[in-house]
C-alpha cells in the first residue's frame, strides 16, 4: 500500500465514505495524485446504475441507454447484460453474491467475437460524481478501466496493474468489490476487455465528501502529534 500526503488525504476521504455505512477493512491504494481505489470494504451507498433495466441482447449491438439520475450508458459492440442462470458458449463468470434473477454486465473481448473487436461499456456520468463502485466478476490481465475526469484528462488502470498491486488477487479467479475515486470528478468511465470478458454487477455512482474528511484527517494528525510529543518528553 502506497502512502504519501496525497495518499493520506485520499484515504481519509475513503474512510469517511466508509463510515457512512458499516465500516469494514479494505485495501486502499493510489493511482495518481487524484485517483485512488479501494478493494473490499463496505458497499458504497449512491445512485444505482440499474442493470436490471437493461435487456439481454444476444446480437451484442447496443445504443445509448438513459439512466435516470446517473447519465448515459453506451454498451459498445460487444457488451451484453445477462442473468446468473444464463449459460452460453462465451466465457464469463458472474460476480459473487447475485441471485438467479439478478443481471450483470459482461463486456466481451476480441477472442470471443467473430468481428475481432474489443467490447466496451461507456458510462457518461451526470455532473457531481467522483466515485464509481461495483462487484467485479473476475479480475483479469486483459480487463481495463479508463477514468475521464471533468477536465477530459484520462487515466487507464489495467487488471494486470491491480493484480500486481494486490498479492491476494488471483487472475481469472478472484471476484471482489471495487471503488474508484477521482477527486477531480468523473465525467466518463470506460470498461473494456481485449479477451474473453469483463463482468460487473451492483454498480453505483456517488461522491466522496472530501470537505468532511479534511477535519477528521486534521484531528487524526493532531492526535498523532500529541502522542509523539508525549513519548519524546518521557524519553527525555
């Protein structure tokens, strides 16, 4: 886990977000000065991206879907929404904890398609969001997530990078809950796969209350300073 002044601020913001529900242990790491992710931990409350409302489409051809309160979801070329009780010839694994009636989104890659194109799910968010959270079916090296902030700066995080960061994750096997936060705001998030598939479920979008996190972070630093000072006095 990487820690710096920026990392600590991001961690403080993430902790405040976690305290809004039932706080649990989570792995926290930073991608850039503004972007962090958490693995595991509490389910983040927010605006639901309702995959149940998206129909299954065996032809894998989609246009934009308007998602009330969220934005627009563009399932490009190879994306398909399916239920956990659906079988097929394409390779995918449903995220954990779903019922047989729950839908999840599979983004198929080139190795699964006759047209040799990679698929993508593109979520164009309404203003005001800086966090996207979801259950990830299996973390694979060929999955990638691109975050575009409000100033059109894009950052891509690959499954290979996450697998390298977190030793407990196993490629093609691990299924876990992720939250990605960009304090610069999230304008767009792109989920893509170059092979097999990238599966997500229970997606929410929300906003980390950074202003609320800063007083807590400051109080924590002040407390640590007091403890350190007392130890120094005793040492003398």
